[in-house]
């Protein structure tokens, strides 16, 4: 037969231990959820930045395909990305300054400058 002292040791966990374990589990689950939300926000920001960079490259390529004498400043807005470009005239080339503005949680601006030779 078992003694009462060995029976007390086999009963299981105390209520306090269960509550502490559940509290720790809750902290871990909430931390993982917060990390997942932050990763999602970073993914959206990265997608916006990639979209803005691609739009800048596309407009710069379009401007380079036009005759140097007909280059003009302008603005384009597509899918939440606003691209502004300025053309500065030089003797043998034109300077293109392009800026793309987009927003995820805050507003961001990417700026690039390129020279277009004039023949």
C-alpha cells in the first residue's frame, strides 16, 4: 500500500504553478503576435520602397529615351507613389533630379540624380 505522503506527491501541479505557466505562455504568445505584426509592417514598407524605386527607374529610362532638347520637368502619381523630376540644363548635358514620395506609416522620399548627355 501507498503511504499518504507518496500520494500527496503524485497529485499533480498546484494551482499557483498552473497560473504562472499560463501567464508565461500568454506573454510568449503575445510577443510572437507583436513580432508578426511588426514583420508585416516591415514587409509593407519594403514593398512600397521597391515600388517607388521601380517607378523612379522607369521614369528615368523614359526621360533618357527622349531627345535632350525636349526634356521638361514634371510630376507623375501612380499607386500611392508620387514622382517629381526636374531638368537642369547644362552646356553638354542635362541633369535629371528625380524624387519619389510614398507613405507607409510615415512619408518617405527617395532622391536620385542622373546626367543625360546631349548630342
